[in-house]
């Protein structure tokens, strides 16, 4: 019963058409819908763990809401990230949508008044009790738009973290062991390179490369540094040991051929496909790929946490948010509630995702148990370190540009650190950090 808009041209045209509605959006009043349509946006692939679980949630929603139609519009991450402010400030905003978490994303929209305060619903429906304090960090934002306290503006129903995916067949072919330290990882990459194989599949045009940079910084960091960087508790020295080591080591990996210089222009999707095609033995990226690889990878593969690190990029998953201008908010709350139900959470877990409220005894898939076990190990170590682009609005693009310069050699590490320090410190001053 739900409908998909798959044509990219139509989706882009729909976004452009929104510009004509902005003049009518200044009254700030709450829109009222017909109660018979739930307009839903998300950007997860249909065969991903989240896509599978949420499609089932749509079926359950429609079954429990006779006469209500779900109109599902499939977007992509960049589409929503780049156009969210304009879309949510229009009368054509969806009722519920997936949105990225953190100060620069959901925090900024909450500060701008574009998201609905979900605090009362979170308490009434038990979402605030279902999520651990660590996972709830990204759901709550204060009046500055800084995460970790204040009102609930989103609800995550899965978790995620960054790890290394590795091709077991290629590791065996070149007699490479799974590394347990950063030194062993570099030895493994050197072995591949000496045999004419570029070790890492990297997407420098989007998020993956900056997450490798962040992992290297985290290898020299502690929890206090993470809280300083993410929550503005104390000033961060961008030429301190953490980021200096990260930038120098990243540049060194490029010079040694561990990272291909052509990867500066590679997008995340192309990075993942290249790894699936066995062009590279290792891909460092997130658990959001996991369910897809279970279905699509035609070789023996496994995962390992970034060796030697206690801290890892990760968090709750992206958030379900309800735009302030949503027309059918009660229906949106009902849909979010269904995604938190045990049967949907269990399906997500058995499909290669990391549920936040599942019955773990119902997770029977061996690969899923491995994925969730690694996440549990991280959380028990207090090892969730969020993501590098979160602290400041627009910081994602700043970091993409910075790592691209490290990859193509157009700037030295010290110069890149200066570039990424300025917008961070400007925003820190703006929010009173």
C-alpha cells in the first residue's frame, strides 16, 4: 500500500519545487493534516537491515491504522543533508523522516525551531527508558543545539559503529593475519602493497576518509578528549598529539600507497562496491554496510575493530525526527513507536543491524551475533566516540575537503589542521563553548 518515489530526477525536481512554497511558510503555526496519510522519508536501502525492518514497520502501521496510507519517498543521504533546512521550512515537510544526529545536524535544526519537541512522547511511550543514556545522548539537545541534554528532538531505533571489513580469501592468499594492534595493521597493509594490492578501499569524497582520520586521532585520545571535542567541555588543541598524529599518519599511508590517491574523488557507494568486487582487501567503514554485505558479498569475509583502539566512531543510529511543520504528528509518533517494538527490533538484529531494544535471545543469525557482540564490547568499554563532523554546522564538508587535500597532497598535514581548526573554533565561540 505504501508508495516509493525512486526516480532521482523527480526527487530532485520535487526538492527544487519547494523553493516556491517558502514565501508561505512564515506564520510558524502547526499544520493540520487529514489523519489519513503518513508522509515518510528515509535513505536506507531496501535490502539493508534498517530498510527491511522499516518496511515491516510500515506494514504493521498500515495494518493497525485502517484507512491510513503511508507515502514513502526514498531519498539519499546527501539529498536530505543538503536540503533539510529548506525542506523543513516549507509546508511540504514530511510527517516523519530519518535525519543525521549530532550538533551539526539534528542539533542545528532543533536550534532553528524546525523540529518537534518529542520529550512528552518519549516519556509517555517509554522511548526514554528503552534507550541507554549513551544512546540517548544524540536524541537530546539543549537550547544551543548541543547534544547530550535538554529536550528530545529525535528517536534512534538502532545503533552503529565503525569497524574494518576484511576479505578472508585475500588475507589467506597473502598469508596476512588479522591485526590486533595498529603496528600489525600497518604490517598487513605493507604486505598487500608489496604484492601489488592497494590495501584500503577508501571514499575520500564523502564520510569514509574522515572517519579513518578520526580513528587515528582516537588511537591517541581518551574519553576526556572526546568530550572536549564533541561537547565543548574544554578547548581542543588541533596541533596536539591526537590530531597531529592522525594527519601525519594519514598522509604517510597515502605516501606508502596504503590509500590510493585517486580515492579523493571516490564516493562511499563506490568504495563499498569496489570492496565487494574484491579490488581491495580492507574497508574501514560503518555497521550500516553489514546487512548488505551479508547478502551481496560472494566471498568469505569478516570484521575486526580498529586494532589497538579503545575508542571508536559510533553512536545511536540516525534519528526519526518529526518536522515542526509536519501535518500528521500523531501518526508520526505511532510509526516511531512501532519501530521500537520487539518484533521490529528483533528483525533488524537478525537482518544485520544493531537493535537498541531487542530481545537478544531472539537474535539467532551468527553474523548478526558477531556484529552485536563487537558493539557490546565497545559500549562496555565506554568506547563510543561519536563522529568527527558532529561538532559544528558545515563541518562535514570542511573535513571532506581536508582529507581530500591529504590524499592528493595539495596541503601538508599542519596546513590541513589549521583549516579544520578555524570553523570548529568559530562555532565553539558562537555557542558559548
